[in-house]
C-alpha cells in the first residue's frame, strides 16, 4: 500500500432507484439547466476541461481495474471546482438585476463584456464560505462589475481570505463555525438589501443554489466525455453540504440512466451531516465540536436540494478521520499513485481516503461491490488553495 489505509469510521447504506432519472427531480437540476450552464461556462475566457489522471499504480495495488482522478487544481486559475458554481450563479443573478431595471434579460456574455457595469455597480453579492466558494463568488462579481462581501468563520485560513480579497472582495470574519457564518451572512443581507449567493439551500432559498449546482455539473459532463467507453462503476465523492455530490450524481444519472455508477459519499467524521441525514432519512444537523483538517467539508447542515437528489441516488455514505489526509496528499504529490505528480488540497482527497479505507476492509469491499472489474472515479475537488497549509501538510507527511 502506498499510504497507510485509513479506517472507515461509519458506513450507512440506503436503497436507491435502479431506473432512469426521475422527472420529479428536474425541479432540482434538469438536463436543460446543466446544458445551459455548459454552453455559458465553456464560452468563458481560458476555459478548458480539467485533466483526468489515471492512478494506474494505485489501481494495481488496490486490486481494481482503474482509478480515474478528475484534477480540479487548475480550474480557471482559482484552484477548485467551485470556480464553476459561484461565478455562474453571480452572472445569472446579475442578468436578473439588469432585467429588473426595465431592460430585456441580457445574455450572460453581454454581462461579462461589461455592457451593464454602470447598472451593476450598485449590486452587492454576499456569501459565507470556507474559502473556495467565496473565491468563485468574488471572481464572478469581478466579471459582472458588482461588489462582493464574503463572510468567513474562525477556522478559515488567512491565505484563503487574502485570495478572495485579491479579487476585490470585502472580507468579514466572525466567531464560530461555517453554519454560524451562513446565518450572519443571511441576516446582514436581509438588513442591507444584498443578494446571497450560497452553495447550500434551505427553506425559502432555492433558486441560486440550483444555479450553483448547474455550474458544478459542467465538471461532471467533462468527466463523462473523458471516460466515454469506460464509464466508472463507482464514484467516491466528498460530502460537505452535498451540492457537489448531488450535481455530479444528477448529471451521470441523466446521461447514463440505470447504468450510472454506484455513488459513495465520503465526509469527515467531525462534520458528517450527510451520513447523519442518511441514517435518519431526513435532513439532520450535526454540531461541529472540532474542526476537521478538510476545511472545505466542515459543514453541519445538509443542502435541502442536494438531499433531494442524494436520498434517491446515492447508496453509500462513509465517514473518515483526518489521520490519512496528509499522507494521501503526499502520495499524489510524489506521483507514486501513477498519473504523474498531482497537487491535491486537503478537501480534495476525501474521496480517495474513503477508497483506500474500503479497499483495505474485505467486508466493506464486498458490501460496496469493489473488485477486480471495478472502475473508480474520484474528483480532486481542489488543489493548493492555501499554499502554506498545503506545503505544511505534504512536508509533514514526509517526516
């Protein structure tokens, strides 16, 4: 084994539908929404599909046919898949704002070209973030010509705050955890007439998170193209509030129908809101007692839209500890897993940590159907979005 096998601390199995995409879920994320996002985002300057790495050495060691790793570390220079969602939602919101002034709803391209910057200069978008989503929102605001105000909690690193500020965002740091920052952001936005651009949905707030998920689905569409002819049998994907997992699952389900892969959601044991929700069968809040090293996944409340998709299509939920994160990051950085050196941030390796744990546990392997014919897809959702933290973890893993 290239890195010590982590323990799977919890495993919850839920029944899933074995047919095609349920039309009832079109209200969450339809194929038309995903197609519209793809047409827009692929027209952005410097767009290019992110690479698909083949971790062939690791696949042989784990006894599976293939491990593909979708490397999001270079996405639009922002270092994570989040670049797709928040920025797209800001542009959509900007177009609606223009339409409210009496103009016809403009194409998003016209927003990006600066045709409405005077109108949009009075618009303020805001969000709460662990770092990557806020960076995307700030970038989207820059493209649209509006203002951005980003709320961060006590555990967000200064490096990630500086990256958002460099894109023109006003940074507001609060005490407490991510869920506290979400509440404060919503309160201040309501009091000041700002527009919340969140990647999580809750009662009364659904439209913008749909746009965020539609943006994420572009990554899934790329992955489908890149694995054509050898589509995965399993997807191990990180949790968080669930938006990433739900967007990828929705796109695979829409395209592949009953032949979609088995989806295994992986999250840190310190912030396992999706696992708790899966066990209870309803949205369940967990209290963050201690922050996980996987900062982007430190979320205690599930997105309601995401759960609508996951409860019908994701069969397995795993929780892992923090112990193997740094060594897994280093394994990718050195190229030992195959596919060349890969820069993977601490939240970006959660799916791989889950795969390593399952592969080392014969009972779990059987339960999840992992065998010599399995083709596993992973989403490396972030690169070194805080270079100092990345280097400390990778160098520390070598000690």
